[in-house]
């Protein structure tokens, strides 16, 4: 498939997958805000034989060539679990990167769209890398700041290329920010204590020595609390285990919090140190000196990202979210963190947005998911 001098080829050989994986280093080589992913993690993510996502889904990577040189990449995929759970016929695209050339963008999107159409889908949605349980969304503002852990980053020109290719906004995802310049008031502390007492609410940290049991409790909460959310996809056992293995080394137990109501698991909140602050220094490579640098700079991290916060349906509207915010703030400050990001939050999740804004937190980044109806 070609567009003038542009050729689109499906990735088939290992050498082509390596080109696909390394292409972002070309796009962002002069961008001071880009944070290179760890190559070892990227290999596991893109290798369909290793990533448990592909046990229930299928995908095809494509590379764009111009005059024999790689100038873009994209994945087209069908997420069977999404379509079954959401009762949709939606195909997805992800891992999009390209030079600033509308023809390259057009050719890449055409390749993904054709692959998805051949599988009888009604629309194409993205970017998903490869799903809402991973990184997703296109950054459409705040390009002057580096991304926080497991959030996306891209050049400003991508938005224009997406929209010229016929993609339209499906949903915006917000990142909220606050720091210790917004103090915790005595009133907030009193409210948190009242909620705890009124609902016999117990808050405890994750027990890393009994991680298997803790994961079972988390799965129970996760699959109940998020099931009504736009884009929600239940995670399989293998996906949960894979994610836990990847995050285990950076979890701060005091910032991984369970809530129990009268002895029953009711909710979970997880804040992670922004390892991107350390990864920014190593360009994706652990050897020969990256591991030492990662250890050294991780001691200087000052920001945490609240990556998960969910409450079972029967316990919602009790104010447990306010207790989670309070506990995370207090515990984070005790650990030496002075800044926090809450992400991502659906644009129409007004209860959570109002709760965050009442705390003095503000939207500072917007990520957009696009659709193209067929």
C-alpha cells in the first residue's frame, strides 16, 4: 500500500518489530520533555507472545516508509474483551507516531482503518496503547511539561493530523494537579474522621508480604467499581498478574490503600511515585549506567500520581473518596512528596471532578480519545 512515495508495510519480522519499537527515539530526539520508556518494558509490551492482552485480542503493527526510511508507525487492533463487555463492534488504533507529514498520517490511518474494516467493525477508536488499562489518549495541551508515569506525550502537530484524517473527539480525559501549597484544613480532617466513624470505615495499607491475597481483593473491587465507566474492560487474571509484576518494585505500601466498611472490602486507592522523573535521565536503557542513575534519581522524586481510585457501587456516595484523598495527601507528605497528579478522570465524571476541585485541585492536562465511524 502506498501514498505517493509513502509505503505502508505490516510488521512481520523481528527486525521490523525492533524498528517499530525504536522509532519514537527519532521523533523525540530533540524534545526535552519526552520520557523514553524502558526498553525492557517496551519489548514486553509490544511482544504479542508475552503481553497477556493478546491472549484475548489481535493486532497488527504497521510501519510507514518514505524513500526507504521509517517515517511512522501505528497498530490496528481488535479488543475482543472490550467488544463483548461493552456490546460494541469497535476496532482500535494505538502506538501512533509519525513525522510532521499529512500524507504519512493519512496512509497510516488508512492502513489501520482497512485492517479494522476487514474485521466487520463499526468504528475505529484511539489512541489505545493497547487499551484503557494501559496508556491511552492524545495529549492536546500542556506540551511544555513532561508526562507523569504511565501517561502519554506527543508533539502538538498530532492533533491536527488526527483531525485532518477524519477522526473526531470521542472523550476527553483530564489530569488534575495539586501541591502542598494547598494545605489540608482542619475541616477536611474532621470530615474524614466523621465518615470513618459513621460507616465503620477502616483504612489500611497493602500488605506486600501477602500480595497474592491482596490482588484477589483488588480484583473484586476493580471489576465492581469501574464496570459502569466509559471504556472499561475487565482485566483477566493474566493481565492483573502481569501488571502487578511490573508495578511491584515501585509501590509505596503506605500509598496503596484499601477501605473496608464493617469488615467488607469497599474500595482501593493507589498512588505511585512519578518514576518518569528518574527515567528521564536514562533514555530507556538500564545498562551500563542506567540502573544506578534510576536508583539515584528515584530518591529525588517529589510527585505522586493517583493512578487508581475506585469504590464498589454499594459503597459509593458515602464519602470514601474524600477519605482516600485525605489519607493520600497526609501519607504522601509524610513520605516527602510535595506534588500530586490525579489521572486520568473522564470529562463527564462530575462527582470525582467536583470532589477534586473542592480540594483545590485543578485540571492542567487534557488527553483526547478519537473515533471514526464507518
